[in-house]
C-alpha cells in the first residue's frame, strides 16, 4: 500500500543548489527527503512524505494521529533501517 507518512523536519540542507532537501524524523528514524513541493517548510514543521517527497505540511496533532493509525495497522515496517 502506498501511503504518505508524517514526519518532523529536523534540518534543511541548504548546500544543494538545485534540489532542496531535509532530514525528517519518522518516530526517531531519520530519512533524507526532497522538499521541492513544500518550499515554505521550516525546521520543526510536520510533513506528509510520500516516496521520499514531502507533499504537504500538517499540524502536530494530525501527525501524531496518523502515526497512531499506521502503528495500529502495522504499516510502519518500511520506515525501519535495513
């Protein structure tokens, strides 16, 4: 199943000249994410991420609720480091 997963933007890589990226925490697991679709995103924002691209900004309460639903459905395995 393809889902957008919530995560919190921890840092932004301002060194990439063409592609804005950032480090996003998904319940403690950090992944590099493309921020091109959310140019207004800032450190601390909660983002919806799909296939490595942040596609929207959401509030913390919504992010936590989505994370709880995903955990209940056992859909968080893909985030774990391999």
